[in-house]
């Protein structure tokens, strides 16, 4: 199956060699590490909109599992081309080139296109910085330049990024309807979707390592969010947990997931993949609950009292 449009060769002839570095840096705006840091930083800072940011974090994890499953379903290769041969670049930028401007694995659809569509449009929808129009213009601009960088670097065909955007928009259309229908449960729904799609990705991909790790991370995020909701409820005076059916269900669910992750980490320790999935899940759970505990009134009052106790 050919997915090429035919313009890449013309672009490669007119593009200067240094443009590969620029495109490599631009493409980082859609890399998993950057999107994770961005959503994580907002999750820590946006205390008034933490539920919305938690939901976006869940959609990011769900998008990762969705693209993992789709790539294995289609199993289409990347283009066998490069914008610039590495030997034509100064040796000092070779590590940067390898880190930012190359890619491996299947190529259809584009993960960068799908994930940037999900994350940046969700941020535009649920955050309150500037006007809604400006947020969407900024989000569309970022998605556009990231997609161009993927095609320009030669790691995707144009069809790949168009398909990634299309799948991302379809995914958002379905998930936003669900999140907006239950606004008080956005975080739980977002992370719940992530767990469900991660499980599907494990099956579809034949237990691909990325899918297995994503399953552990999604479980950890789901459990961590339940603990975060419990901490906020207790901080606001609701409780004890046994007096509320919903809080009890959250506590039991979180405890079961955490216990399963601990068991996977310990029992499968000789098998690095399963142990790593459990350990990653525990780490993600901690990252989700710690910002809420840090902002908790009880913890804050304890921190304020601690210096006087130590004197």
C-alpha cells in the first residue's frame, strides 16, 4: 500500500540542511515526554481545574493505548526516506538528530498527530487562559506545525498525519460528550477510559511491551485519582469513608488496584516487563495523588506546625 503524495522529494531539494534540526525541535511539542510534562505541570498548578486536567491526563493515556493498538492493527511501515543524511550534518548535532528527528516502528496512523490533537484541543476546551477563540487557534497552530514536522522529517506520509488527526477528532467527539455529561466525574472517566483502551491494546498488540506498560500506568493513574478524590473529600469534612457508599467504593477500588500492582511488581520480578508495568503503575499513582496531598489543608497545617515542634 502506497501512502505517499509525492511532494517530499521537492521539499528535500529546496530545504537547507539545518532545517532538520528546527523540525526535530518542533516535533518535540508532540512527543510523549513533552505532553506528559505539560499535563503534569498543569495538574500540579491548576488546583481549581484539577478535575479537568486529570481528565486530559486520562485522555493522553487513552490516546497512547489507542495509537498503540491501531499501529498494530494496520502494521504499515514508515517511509524509507530521510530529509537529510546524518553524515551531511556537523558531528556535534548527530546526537540531537538521532534523538529528535528519527523514528522507528509502524507509521500509520501518526501518533504525534493523534496525541497533539487530543491534548492541545482538550486544553483549549477545558482551561480558561485567554479567550476560547485564541486557545483553539493556538491549539490548531501547534497541531499543524507538529504534523508538518513529522512529514517534513520524512518519518510519516501525509496520509498518516491526516489519519491521526481524524482519529483524534473522532475520539474527542465521543469522549467530550461523556465527560461533559458527568462533569463531576471527569477524572475518573478519563482514567477509566485509559484502563479500558490499554486492556484492548494489550490484546490487539499481542502483549506488546508498550501496551503492557501502558496498562500498568493507566491502572496506577486510576487508583491514584481515587485516592486523590478521597483525600479531597476528607479534607473538606466529608467522611468518615465508611459512612459514604461512594467513598467506600473508591477506597476499595483503589486498594485492590494498588494491591494488584504491588503483587505484579513482586511476583513477576524475574520478568522485567510485568514487574516494570507494576512499578510504573505505582509510580504514576504516587504522581497523581501527591499534588492533592501537598495542597491538602491537613498536610499544610502539619507542615506549618512541624518547625515549632522541632525547636
